[in-house]
C-alpha cells in the first residue's frame, strides 16, 4: 500500500503538479507555499510514519496550504 500511494504521488508530480509538473511554466504563481512542497512532505510522512499517519499528516499540510497561509519552511517532525 505504501509503495502504491507513493507511486500515485509521483505520478501526480509528473503530470498535474503546479510545482513539479509541466504546468509550473504556465502557472508559476500556483505552487505550494511551503518548503518542502506538500507532495514531497506527504511522501516523507508516509515513509516515516506509515500509511495512515503519513496520509493524515500530508492531508493536514495540504489543508494549511492556502493563499491566507504565510508558508515558509515546514519540516516534518
């Protein structure tokens, strides 16, 4: 399950991601406000904490990534 979810995130990054995919050149202002990006953060969380906790941490991060967020460096703890 872990490999499958990470593969899905990699597919998203290569195709639809405004940070990593081909759309980054068309819409440079749509990227993630955090470093590392939300998708990279979620991959690291899944690898470190397992599927359930990793997906929850990644989902919470995506919810915090919005135009009203200050963003910045947000490492995984």
